C-alpha cells in the first residue's frame, strides 16, 4: 500500500545534539512538507519541497535543516540551534497535479532532555 | 486573530449523539480539509472540499464559501470517533491549520 513512513515514532535526545527525523513516501508525490505540533497550537510549517534538490523555508524554519536528494525522501534535522525542540513532528506529501490532496505520516514525538 | 478558528475546542458526547464541529476562516481558499488525529498522533484526511457537501459513512462535511464557514457532522457517534478533528484551509500553496477540536464520545 502506498503511504508515508516516519521513523522513529518516539525519539529521545540530549540537549545540544543534532537529530534527524526520517520521512519516506512511495506515493510518487512531488511535494513534501514538515510540520511541528505543540499542545494547544495548530500545526506549523517548518520546511517544504516541491521538487528534488530544492526546498523552501516555512514559518518556523530556524534551527532546522532539510534535504531532498530523492523524490521519495525528505529528512528533517533538528539542530542544536533549535531553542525548544521537544514537539511532535509530522511529515506530509501531495501531488502537485491535484488540488490539495495531502497524505500525512504517523508522526515522530521528539523529546530533548 | 487566527486565520482558522474552530469551535468548540473540547466536546464530550454520549454514544449515539449527533456531533457538529465548526470551522471559520478569514483567508481566501481553494479548498478546505477536515482531518482526524488519533491519540497516537497520526493524521488521516477525512474530507477535502471546495463547495457544497460531502458524505462518507456517518461523517458529513459542508462548506459555505460566501460565509467562509465549514461544518463537520458525525451522526450516531461512537466511542471510536474519539479523536482530535482539525480543519485546515489550502491557501495558494500551503495549508493553514486550526487548533483542533478534541472529541470524546462515552458509551
């Protein structure tokens, strides 16, 4: 079945360490997105990519980095520069030829101690 | 003021009740999504609509473009419907999310 796979589901890291969250899709979707979810807030866009080897900053990109070397993969690195990294991170994708039509992953809950 | 407002924030119901969740938005949109987030965190897309009404099983979504308002209805609610329901609007090239409505349905 086609879908988005995020791994791991839970991640613990020490403060000051970089950590990379994985997002893989086999839907042949052009665009991929990373969102952050905090309690009581709507999902906020971190980065997105509409084509391989190209990506754009979202609303809260500071302290994060991404790459899009393959169409299927869009990993997110949470760097030590991110002041408050503990959050729930969601990856999504969509085909640019369809209006909307997002598919979401199951998320990664990152806890920095 | 948030661009996407949902009400209520929290909702409890007895099994079998009819549920309505509302979403109002202030931006121009090309589509509106209703999403369901279960306690594990994963999100499932329930509906994408740009006009009128859609129905899937016990779920019904409506949108009024002129009034910038959408509703999600659940008929004959069941405890398995307990989740957070999120409204998101598609503006140009990105989604703008509401903060969600937490629904708990008790047997």
